[in-house]
C-alpha cells in the first residue's frame, strides 16, 4: 500500500489475527473466535495497555496473546476496534502482507 495509514492498519490487523490464533478457538466458528478476541482486547486495553503503553515492546515474559495485542495496539495508535463484528470482519479478511 502507498498510504502509511493503510500500512499501519494492515499491520494492526495482522497482529489481531495472530492474537486470535493464540486463543486456540475452533476455526469453523469464526463468530465465536471474534467474540473471544473482542473480550481479550477489552481485558488487555483495560489493564495491560495502561501499564505497558510507554514501553517500546511487550515484556519478554508475557504470554504470546498479550505480545500480539500489544503490537496491535501500537500499530493502532492505542485504539483497536470496539465491536465483535469488526473483529469478525478482520478475521475473515485474507491475510495481507506488507512489503
């Protein structure tokens, strides 16, 4: 993509998809995965992000899920989608690579 904002959004979404993989949810039930991801994002944003946002990276000893959510928050400028429907849309998009 030519637009830096598009690049940031793609990177954010790639990290959200990676976070969803960490949930070990049933891939045949995308809505269930989206709602679980939404719940985890709210948990992370409500506590971990406020503690870690000034750091350049997630702590080395944190779970992979939190590491992916940290990266998604960084690329998202501290803001992530706010509804399960938005997460479902992200999870059903084709995985895009950023050159």
